[in-house]
C-alpha cells in the first residue's frame, strides 16, 4: 500500500500555519475564530476528495462520510476523530520547516536557537534517521497535536475514496474544536454521528494504541479578601493574593507534574490571577483511578478549610468540575476496538504498543458517553512545546493503519 506522502505533507503544512490556539476563557464554541478558518478549509477539502454528507454545524463539528464498499452486511460504522485546536500555552500559527532525510545532527530552530532537538535529549529521533521531519521555527507550537491527526485522516480518506476496491464499512469523519480545553465533544450529537465505534488520532509513537487515560477534574479556588487603604491596613486588610500564595505553597511537592511519572497522578495549578481584594487559583487534578481523584479533592478541601479557619474574615470558595474519565473503565468490557487496531497496526508492519497515557483525549469523553473510542498514534512528539516535531514517514504509517483498520472491521466486525 502506498499513501501519497507528498499530498499528506502539503496538507499538514497548510493546516499548521492557521492559528487555532484554544482559549479557555472564551464562552463560545469553537473558542477562537482560527478554528473556524481551519474547519471551513477542511469542509471544502472533504468535498473535493469526494466525501459525502459533509456538514459543518454551528457548534464547530465537521462531519463527513466515506460510504461502505464491503459487500458484507452488518459491518459496524466506525468514526475517525481529530481536533482542530492547539494548546493555549503557546502561539499556534507555525512557520513549519521540513528537514529532509534527517541525518542525526542537532536541529536548531532558527527563531530561538535555544530550542534545539538532539538525539541525546530526544531519544525517538534515533529511530527517525533518514526520515523527513517537520518542526516549527522555535517560538510557536508546530500544531502536530492534532493537525497530524487531521492530515492523517485526510490522507487515509483520500486513499480509500480513490480505491473503492478496498473493502470497508461506512466510515464517519469528525473534526472537532477545543479538545485542549476539555470541551471537545461535549456538544456532539452522537446519534447524528451514527457510529458504533470510534478512534481518535491523537497519540505519539508509531504502533501506539491507547485504551487507558487519566481521569480528570478541574478545581477553582476563589478568595475574597478585605480591602483597605494600605496606609491604614493594620488589622484591617486581608490580602487575597497572600492567601493564594499560602494555598499554593501548601500543595504537596510530591504531587506535582514535575515530580511525578508512571501511574502517579498530580495536582497542577495552571493559573493564578487577581488583586489584593480578590484572587482566583485554577488547578487541574489527574489520576488513573477515581479513588485517587477523590483523595486529591479531599486534600484541596483540607488546605482550603485550614486557610479559612486561620483567616475567618476572608471568604474562600472551592469548586470542582468533572472533565473526563479513564476510558479503560468501559473499554475493558469490550476490547474489540483495541484488538482490531492492534491487528491493523501489525498489518502496517509495526509492533502494537499500549501505555497508560498521562493525559486524556476526546476518546475519554466519547467512551464514557457510550461510543468506545481508543486512541491511535499520529507521530507527534514533544507536544505543547516549541520543540514539537513529527516524522512524515510516521504520519504515512498512521494513514496506512487507518486503511487497514477499515478492512479489519469489514472482515471481523
């Protein structure tokens, strides 16, 4: 099987130049106008390659269909997902650079030479010798998370539409907004999608199939102090920022992202804003087990209660919001989507690998809502950083895997 890598690369380079950085403070969906720009481009491109039922709705969900070609009746409908937004932490309009036939030497990103990729610091680079790599220029995200997934889906869809002799069931495509701010599929009408099983294209190294993610909550602490002129503040002022600092200092160091790995969860403050009168601290909580999340909530409640007791004139309000849950809780009841993906990966000449990933995907929410959706590799590396990169050859293998996956479902589903 030969995926058109040149077309795949052209699409990817086109997509990453569009700024689709998500905004967690925006009340709209999609949260930023650049996401609409990419969605409208993809709507046109899906029509151009011959997809049917192409619809972009008012919530920013772009749906399309690859009609079934299998003569076998009853083949389940499978959906492919990728998200159009990029992470909020860095600018999202990349100036992509293609490094042809990577030879192992350090890659220095020109707009910030401190941003460097080396085999010593980035071990997976060693397996990409001879590959065509893509990076940004050093001051932005590349956007491979998840525009690699988008380009891979487009390449696989184009290949299947050009080769109707390849048997597969009906395949639905969904490009969605705002995954990076945990809103990606909350408003998606699953009945309208009409799929029985799904896959997100939002993981890393070749051969990866993820079926276990973090469970995730968000927490917000609002602190109302007591205002006073600083010249006459003695025994009157209660400084909300100082209380926020005491709260942050009380968070356990051994439960931070920078000190944890493997199956250990974390509590991560992501934002602290305010003034002497009012301050807000936003956090994310992550653990593979619900009991671990409950313990994290209890710890934050204890810290907050201690501060409130120490300073009764202040008003502290701590609230929690569920974000997503470990997809393993549902997938372990029916592992066919995982087993079929492993077979497709093997047919593509790769070794299937599965890890408990220290993050989440839209598949976490989809699975909890009743649409089993494990996560497949898209070749991205060092995401959410200026050093983000991807191999064109790895993306082509992911597209090949999707083509094989359609055939596996047609044979075994």
